[in-house]
C-alpha cells in the first residue's frame, strides 16, 4: 500500500469526505471554488473531447433557463440542478483553459433571452426533454472518462455521476 | 500508487462502509431499514467483486478491520441518516480516485459505475434527511 494511514481510520476518512486513503493529496489539489483545477491536455490537432462535454452542458444550462421561464412553478425544482450544471461549465472552461465569457456577451445573451421570452418562439421545454438532455450529458461524459488522461478521468467521471444524479431528481 | 493500491483503498473503503451501515441500521428509523439493507447489500456485492478483481490481478485483497472509529456520535435516526450520507460520499470519493490511477478502460468503467451508484445512494439519503439540494455538482470530490 502506498499510504501509511491505518485501515481503522478509513471510516473516519470516508465520513469526513476525505475519500480514499490514498486520494487525500489528489483530492485536496483538485478542490476549491469554483471547481477543480485540471491540467490542460497536450495540444493536438484533433478537437479536445472535453469540448463536446462543455458544449452539451452549456446548452443544458440554457435549456434549464428556458424551462424556468416557461414553467415558473418548476423553477424551485430546477434551479439547484441548473446552478450545479453552471458550476460544471465553469470548471470545464477552466480545464480547457478557455476564457470566461465576457460580461458583454453574457449581457447580450440575457437580453436576447428576455426578448425571446416576450415573443415565445422557442419550443416548449418539458421535464422529459430535460431528462433526455441530462442523460445524454451523462453518457458522453462517461464515454470521455474511459479514454481521457489520468489527470482528467476523476473530474470527468464526477461529471458523469452528477448527471446521473440530476436525472434521478428529474424523475 | 498503482491501480492495485487504488483498488485496495477502494476495498478498504467498502469494508468500512459495510461496517458503518451496521451502525446506521442500529439507529435508523423503522421505515428506513429496507433501504439500509439494500444499500448495505450493494456494498457487500461491490466488496466481493473488488476482492475478485484484485485476485485476478494476483493481489491478496485486504481484510476488514474488526472496528472502525465513527466520525460523529450516531445516537438517533437523524444521525444515522447523516452517517449514511457520509459513507456514500466517502465511497464515491474512493472510486473517483481509482479513475485517476488507471488507463484501463474496463477498470475505469467499473470505477465509474461504483462512483455513480454511491453518488445516487447519497442523493437518496440526502432526500431522506431533508438536505437541500440533494445533489452536488461534483460527486466524490
């Protein structure tokens, strides 16, 4: 074993959220607001597979926002899931070393969203539609988790598990 | 750390979780006992599967301890459910850690299934405990 921590201590370690006895160092290196610091991938000509994971979750945040506007009674149920998905988007952008969206762009998007809520041209978002999107994000993160780097695998696996949990909450 | 070491840590975690569920069952409310039994059985199955996997890698699975320290007193149904939440969070963390210790796709699938099932069980216990939100952004972290 690579760690000196006694097995009797494991229950305490588990229950205090430290996790695997050998994982404490890595975990502490990967925690912090707003999300984990993940080493970026080696530059490559192929698109980074994490980009697709990011794009899906950004679209999902927009879908939650739209659902909240269309069905305000669902907002209390959807808001925690929407906010956690946004946290994941922030962490993914960090992992991909992408700049944060500018406040101007955010403001324009918000303005467009408000306009579009006044003129409802978007198709209605249903819980089943949200579930379908969430399940898709779980599947794609799980697929990336199998082949990504050892540095990224815990992060991407966590994203897959989170989506499965969100799916449960939308049932 | 090798993937065998990481799996041994995950196995140690499963031993501890099974022991912990014994405490949870002793203090849990009557209506929660079926869920406690199901959750404990899931970890017994995972423990056995992990031990088999280690043997297939020519490693001797570590044994359970006779006693584990509790992180906080468990004296009533509420603290029992709190312990269940913490146990599942810990198991999720252990399996999340395994993901970063191997490049083997099959082992990663195994670890991801375990991480996900513990994360889902933690959600169920948080719902029982009335903890909101019941989900977290990064299970196992």
